[in-house]
C-alpha cells in the first residue's frame, strides 16, 4: 500500500506527488505502479536515494559524509518525449 507523503514532486514526471512507492520515492497517481528509480552518483558512483530534509525531499548520495552530492527531485526528472 502506498504511503501518503508531503507535497513534493514525482521522481518520474515532475508533477505533484501524493504517494510514495515501495522504495519511499514520491510519486504521482499516474506513476505509482512504475518500478523505483535507480540513480547513480556522478561523483563517486554509489547509488543515490530519496532523503527528506528541512525543505522537502531530495536525491542524496549514500556515500554521505564522504560524498555530499545532492540533487533536487526536479533536476533528475526523466524527459518523456
């Protein structure tokens, strides 16, 4: 069952997200059935995961504190042509 989430952006399309998928990533109702996104850190190559901060959700490197690379969710939204 998808969990409720604070207002943030969907990791797939950038629309307002209302649920979380099985990996805890914020998703909209149209994208809730998609497989969780896997994103690798461009600096160290470790996986990035969705973290919740003071200002909402963001992508953060699992190599923290050695690697402090972060992205806003909107920066990594897939372009669907």
